[in-house]
C-alpha cells in the first residue's frame, strides 16, 4: 500500500509540475524521466530470465498429472480472463467516449538529454534463454546450476523491490508532468476513471465464472469455497502480493472439508505463482485504454492476440512481487503492442491504482482451480 500511495503522490506532483513549471524545467525533468524509462527497460529482460528460469526449475522438481494439469488450468484461466477483459474494454470504452489519440496530440516535449541504456537482450531472446536454462538445469540435475538460478532470481527480486519499484513513482511523475504540460490531463483522467469502473466488475465476473465451472465439474458447492476464500481476498487487497497472501490462502482452502489436504497443499502454492487471471484482466483492459489514448484506435483481436497468449506465459512467478505483474508485462507492451515511454508510464500508473483488486482476484480464483484439480486427480 505504501507503493500505491507513492504512485498517487507521484501523479499529483507530476500534475503540479506540468501546470506551474516553466518549459526549461519541464525539459530537465523530462530528461530524468527518459533515463528512468531506459533503466526500467534494461531490467525487464533480466526479470524475465530470473522468474521464468526459476519457475521452470521449481516446476521440474515435481512430476506427473497434477503438475501438468495445474499449469494447463492456470494458463487457460488466464487466457480466457484476458479475452473477457478484451471483449469488455473494446466494447464499452468507445461507447463510454474515451477520446482516441488524446495523448498522442499536443506539443511534443523534447528532453535536453537522452542517455540510451540498451538492454542486454531482447524480450523474446530473454524468454527463450530462460526456457533453455530452466530445462537444461532440470535435465542435468546439477545442484550448482540450480543454486545459481535461485540466487540470480533472488538478486533480481531484490533489485525489483529496492531498485526498480521505488523508481516507479518518479517515472510516473515525469509522465504525468508531460501529459499535463501538453494539455492532455483531462481526457487521460476521464479514461482512467472509466476503465477502473470496468476492471473491478470484470474481475468479479470472472471469479463467478470460475466458481460456476468448478461447481458444475466437481458437483460440489463452489459458493461455499468462495466464501471460505474471502479472508484471502481481503488480505491480498492489503498486501498487494500473492506470495504474502499464500499462508492465508492455504489456511482458507484447508477449511473446505471436501478438498483433499494433499490437493490443497499442492494446488494453492502452484496456482499462487502460475495463475493471475485478475491481474491479466487489469493489464489487458489497461493496455487497450492506453492504446486508444496514444494510438488513436481500438486494437483488433487479431492485433491483440499475440500479446494475450504471451502474457499468460511470461508472467509465471511474477505475481509474488507487488507490481511484478505489470513490470514483467512492460517488455511485451512495448515490443508487441508498440507502446512508447508515455504509454508504459500510463500503464504503470493505471495498473498500480487497482493492483490490490487484481491480486485479490488472483488469489481467490485459486480456490476454484484447486477444486477442479482435486476432482481431476482424485477421480473415483
């Protein structure tokens, strides 16, 4: 919650600077914002390598039907949630009057200084490299390389918490300063309000769909499980971290008498790092909003589908870090959807404002998937 408060303060400070600062000062601050944006983009491939490689290594220690089925359930749920978010946003945003291209227009602010910080590899290169490393470590069964992967993940996780997330409020401040200075604040604020009104009900709708499917498949009372998971929902709203909420989620699921203890002990931790339907809905709907604002058009499903398919895979294990979902997505937001630095800054701000609701939906949905996993693995 402290990070969210800092993001909000950053937005407010950026707006004040945009209203009252002379153009030379705005260009100086814009130069700082450019460097911060370059730094963020440099970290993203390292984040992907660290999280994806460790996720594969961790999953590789398990074997059998439960693991494969659990990962398939998590991926399908995330993809379907994104498709729902895409449908809702692309249908209602034009109807709600979000002004196309309102952030693309206006006076262009050119920073005095642009310091390039090239990433050591591309986003897709990082993804492929992570898969190769993860599978290779599992195949070789090398304890030394396993420890290297785990330690690299710990390093990058520490960098995210102490060297990346603290940068976000300043980066967002520079973005909103430029938007305000260019006279684009009002349409941006209106669009933010409209999409936030849509995101949270869409997350609730997907939870209802998940528990309805789980009830039909298992012939058990999904509403009962949902009620048991509510403490985890509200805990996640406070922590903004699926990992921090894991003990509460485990305790909630273990109170369901018809779920086998071994299914809960395996399923809840697995889905905690592999299932992010709530965050995926928020990222998808936010990305559509930012695309409309910066590019002037509502993206088609054909354009958005590669992003949807990649997002479900690339975010495995990223949900353990507050803000990790959107951080991991920044790479494909830039390379697949073509968002510029302003677009990425808007994505960070918009996602972080609702992050607690997305995390809560992630964790609560894990109960429904655990119901399905328990039934599938323990038939008869």
